[in-house]
C-alpha cells in the first residue's frame, strides 16, 4: 500500500487539471469576427506581388493569416456579389443580378451571415458598406442595407461626400460613381469617410472589449478604392504619374475575344488619353493606400485592446477591377482582373500563419467558413464550402473550381439578355457566353497568366474544352436552389443599370 499516497497525489492532480480544463473551456469565449471589405479593390496589393502597391497593413494581415491566391467573386458587380457573399448563395439562388436590390425582396426568410451570428447571441455591427450602396450618393445613409443583419449601424460621411464633389475630375460631368473620376484631397485621413469609419470601428471595439460576456461580429465596409478615387494628397504623391504603366498591345489582344467578353467597355472611356490613363491609375493606387492605412488603424485597435488572440479577421473585396487590361476599365467582365479578389483570413489557433492556399475558392465560401470556425449554426441550404480545413493545411484542394457569372444584353429579362459563366480551375479559365452561342474563351494560366491568347478555337484543345464545358455546366447547375425554383425579383424593381451608379 506504499504507492497509495502517490496515487492519491496523482488522482488529486488529475482532478485539479480536469477542473482547470473545464473552467477554462467555460471561460473561453467563442471567437469574435472582424470582417473588413474594400469596395472595387482588385489584387493591386503588395502581398499579392504587385510591384508598385504600398499596402503595409494589408500585407501584415497576410503574414498573420492565410492568403488565398485564387479567390473569386461570384458576380463582378457590388450588389449581386455582396448579396451572394452575405447569404452564402449564388446569384441564381438569391435572384439578385443587379444593384439597388436586397435578398429580402426575393428570399426574405433566409438568414444572412451576420444574422446567423446574431441569432446565437453575437453583437453584430456594421460600419459603412456591406450590402450595396450607391457610391458616392448613398455614403452617409443606410444604402440598400439589410437592417435584420445588424444590431448597430454607423454611416459616417466625410469631406469626400459632403464638400469635394464639385472639385472631382470626371470623364462625364456630374457623374462619379460609375465613371472614372478622381481627386487628390487637401484634407487629412480623419476627415474622409473611410478615415471616420476607422475611428468609429475603434470606438465600437473599445465597447466590445468591455463586454466580455458577448462575442462580436464587426463588419467594416470601406468605400475606397471605388470611384470617385478621392484620397488625401500624400497618398497620390507616393505614386508618381510618370511611373504609372500603360497596357500595350490591346488591339491584338482583343482580336480573339468574343464581343460579350469586351461589352463592359463604356464609350466615355474613349476620352482617355495616355496621360489620363496614368492619372487614373495613380488615383486608384492612392485610394488603395489610403484604405490600407484605415485597415491598419482598425487592426492596431484590435491589438491594443487585447482582442486579437480571440478574433478572426477577414479581409476581402466585392470583386476585382480593370485598369486598362484588355482595353477594359472598372468591373463587369469575366476576365481574371475583374473576377479575382484578395482574400485573407487570420484565425488565431485555427490557421497556419503565413501560408498560401492556391486552390480556387469563392466569396460564397466565407459564410460556411466563419460559422464553422465560430461554432455558429448555419442554414442547411448554403452553397459554398468551408475553407476551415485549408486554413490548417494549404494543400487541401476543396471543390477545385470557382464560378463567376455576369449578365449581358440590353433587354430586361427577356429580349436578348443572357449570362456568361466563367469557370476557374487551378490551371484554366473557361468561359461560355449564352452557353457558347455568343462565344467561348479558354485561357491557360500555366503559360498565359494575363489571359491574352484565347484557345477556345484551337482544335488542339478540343478535349480540354469538352471536359471544362461539362464541369462548367455541372457548376452552373449547383448555383440554383435545390427545389429547382429560381427566385425572381419583381420586374418592377429590376434596375436596368448594369454598372454601378
Ligand atoms: Ca486576347
């Protein structure tokens, strides 16, 4: 019986250990979420290898978390993309294919991403643009927001909205949101909308830090670099106009693209000279760096308040953006530049910091990812995949493709409107316009990362095209609701503007 006291000690220690485990598990709060989205931001970021971009704060997030090299929007336009991302459903299941609409008009009982968190006790707050807003006209209002998604909504408006519009250079007088337009502002960061949003976010985080009993879902939606590219002057000075590159060989590149592939071009862009193209690029980069500084400010607050260890950070954009590639500007194309988005996820304890995932993923995947990471119940009809396994092991391939769609044609729903669908696999981009009736495109990213040579007419690739076409049609099928019924928006509500006002 000599061993008995030792056993007692072991048992006693075991009880203490179990007790500590149980209490720490009880005290361990569900993770918070800081969801940061930029508007009309492409991959002009240092962490994505851009040679000019000065984006130290976003780059820092990439080092702290996982960078998704091939992330894509489901629709290269604010409203449809954001509705899809925040419902976890493809546009064919939200019924939202244009701006000025919200999924409550089509699938009112569906729970949005932040609503799912709210239903389980999270404090959910929105600052700025999460659902669609007209930029700049809705800045300072709720835009086309969904009130059911949030407990707190903040809509600051800075000098960019309230004072400086008359000074903005624009290709079409009086137009700012859908047209190339820019202004180097003499006012400082704190007087601009995005700067005010960072200050508001800091204030919300301070409040959250005091409420230990309730986890938060804080969504911060910056308006830059959306047109008009208005940012404080010092950010413009970081990008000398003379150093802004021009795209060469556009006419040769366009020769093999079917017309719908280039239909996002706007006639007003004929007014662009090389000097204006350079100024435009400078202003876009300046707006990105200004927005990057506001990201840094919010992340610094999270660190300062001791919240970072238990907060998942997402950084992304609603779609990509052209700066002259293929002769195109802005969004609404199915080329890589318009479909691709930056996507960074920092998840303390659930992600391998500094890793890079190359599997194609979509914004549609964020809803199931965040609910899984936080143990929040998700609706059972979500159409994306959880990226949580990829955060731990970057070699996991998941679904293996991403799908982006866009509407073409001038009519309302009948009378000539059709969709283009583009499938991105690790190697290929394959696009069908109206199921091929209006053209096909095939680009080999192994040898042609800029998508210059359309291989769709090349007999040597017939087998590849047949296989990708089958894969694309299966993918499109998966974008509809399981019931087979596609939600339709009331035609009276359908807004014919295909681009962003
Ligand atoms: Ca081409």
